C-alpha cells in the first residue's frame, strides 16, 4: 500500500459510523419537538446521558428497564432540563431513545468503510445496546437493556490508542492519581480499567459464539488479536491490583483510625474515605474479571482447536448435491424412479444408537413451582375476600376497556371500502364527547398499550393463532394479551377477519386526542404518529 496511514481506515470509519448512525436515527424526528428539545445539541445531550446511565447499570450488573430509564430521565428533567414533561412523557422519551435511536426499531445497522488494501467497501455492523428478559419479583416479565461492545467503545474510545494498550495507560494514570491522593480522579480511572476488562471478556464470549456457529467465518487474524490482547491483560494485572488493594486498605484504615482516636474527619477527608471504599470495591471486581478472562482465554483456545479439528475430519466425508445428482437426473430419465431404493438404501442401513442414561432416573426431581405460591394463597385474613372481589371488578373493567378499544379499531377498518383506516381518518370523524370516543380511548394507558402491541405484532395471521391455541395449552392470563383477545372478539362478534396488518405511516403527522383520562382521573392529551390498520377477510 502506497499510503500507510490508510491501513486501518475501516476501523476508523466504524467510530465515525457510530456517531453518523446516531445522527441519522435521531434527526428529523418530530417526537423531540413534542418534549421541547428543539436543538440538535440538546437531543444529543439527552441521548448520551441515557447511554451513560446504561453503562453504569451494565457495570453494576443491575436491571435497566424502560421504567428505570423513564425514572432517570424524569429526575434529570426536574433538576436540570426543566422541560414540560411528566413521568409518562419521560418514559416515552426513554422508549424512543432506546428502541428508535439506539436500536433502529429492531433493524440491523450497518456502515461502510472503504478498505484501501482490498479496494472495496467493508460493511460493518454497529450495535449500541442489547436486551435480555428478566423477571422482577420472580413473576413480572420485563425487558432489560445493556451496552454492547460498540456502545462501550462509543463512550470510552475517545483516545486514539491500540486496544491492548488502553488498560496499561489507564492503569498508569490510576497509579499516579493514587500516589497523589487524588482519589476522586482515581475512582474514574479504576472504573475505566474495569470497563476495558469487561469489554475484553465480552469480546472473548462473542468470539466463542462466532466459532460455535461456524469456525470458518472466524479468521486467524481475529483469533490472534484476541489472544494477544488477553495475554497483555493477564500478564501482571492481578499482582498490580492486589498491591493497589492493599495500599487502598491501608490508607482507608489510617483515616478510620484517625476518625476514632485523634479527631473527627472533615468533609474532604470523609470524601476521600468514601472514594477509597469505591476504589477497593472496583479493584475486587477487576480481580474477579481478571480471573474470568484467564479461564475464558483457555476455553477459547480449546474451543477453536476442537472446532477446527472437527471441520478437518468433515473434509473426508463425500458430499453431493441432491438437486444436481438426483432431481435433475430423475427429470431426465424418469424410469430411474423404479430403482430409487438403490440410492436411498444406504441412508437406512444402520440402526440408530439407543442410550439410556441411568443418572437421569436417579436425579432428584425438583418442583417447578415455588413453595411460596401455595403458602401465600393459603393465608387469608379478615377483609381479604372483599379486597379480592374489588380487585377482580377492576380487572374486568380494565379488560372491557381493552376489548372496546380493539373492537372499535377492527370495526372501523372493516367498515372502510378499502378494508383499512388510519388514525388520522378515525380522529377526523370522532367527537370528543361521543360514545365512540370513549370506546377508543377509555384511558391513556389502555389506548397506548393496545397501539404498542398492534405495532409490535405488525402482521397477525388469525389462522396461525387458532392453530397455536389448538396445539398448545397455556395458563390463564389475567392481563391484556393481544392474540388471545383478538381471537375472542372475532369469534364472539362473528367478524370475518383472516389477517390484521398494522404499521406506522411515515408522513411526519402527529395525531392528537384531547381530554383522555388516565388511571388517576386527570385529563391528558395523547399524541402519537399516524398508524394504518388493515384487515383482510
């Protein structure tokens, strides 16, 4: 290559692409104006504030649901931004930032960087956040979000240094601040070191996943890069961190003894003591992360070796194309069908091996349901029966609201000549004091939940839902289940519907419904994008 400074150009462009895709997903979105964030500067400040919150929750290995993000934005808004937003608005804004700006509505994001060595564009995937299903209080199912490697790099990779040197550099800065007793800065340094170790462990796990899927798609250069970074991380990090931890413990003990025996600590000394405690906790976690990297390093080596050996053994197996060597030949000479058993007989020549595992029959069979469920149901106190009756009445009232809203949308779509109707058309024909208005919008929460579930379903095939209900036995659901309610409404009212399609119309219009009650009885205005509902009979 003539220009050596273009050697790693695609890697540089991936960092550029991380910001470019954020801008593309966020700009020209009208939802920002609804909440008062008019300038691009304000919008990006909010986005990165959410990213930093995600990183903090990911480092602490704590759940981070849309409710948590909404509460976090609500706190920031009250203290700093001072926009005219309530908690529900902050929650909706957090959902927009997570699912639209950072996740691109669930669609994969790619950015192309030109590889001057290969003379072609290299397509690079960019992913900021990932999610997992968590259960709060052992029964409430929620989606929790956490940062991916690209998300960490977006926040941490502001210095142009090699990845295998980042830990060393941050460790040197941490040591310097520790010696100067600048503990507030040392806290940030040890957090950065721990972040980089967490990223390295995540890189190993992702590499193992790629190898398990197909070892041939994982290049030797990538494998060598991960191993070298592992060795640089493993070399002497643990001994250094152990010595730092002893130093931190000693200084914290000195301050505690001074507080007990000599004099009461002033405000600055108390702040130092708190920072020393944070540093010690992160040093402990960094040592644990070092051990995980060490064990994962050997697991990666053994996995890659085993997968390559299995692939090399597969090269001895003779393979042929059924289409070329069977179908095409039969089409040319149909008389060969009478001798098809000659071709198929080897497939059924060997009896399958049958193995009975004695360990399984001697294992202790543990009940799936927790003991606490029966116990909580058995304990009844005076007045519980009336409370349960009231809870059941409220549940039935709420389900009736869901049914009325969903049935109204289906009937309006069926009543149209084209079999489809938009929210804009529905809004134009509704009177705020009419009965239809109350059916469509029994409450803010019910209307929003119905529309969100419809948009998530996008294309709902009624026959598929019926087949699932025939083949699977599910537990009774006390809440709103879109698929279950759709089938019940169609059968109860005799609606001739075969498929329901719902999607957002990208026309930039904002549909507003005024004077809609919420759960507390207050009147609010619901603003949403224009949505099309189509039914096919």
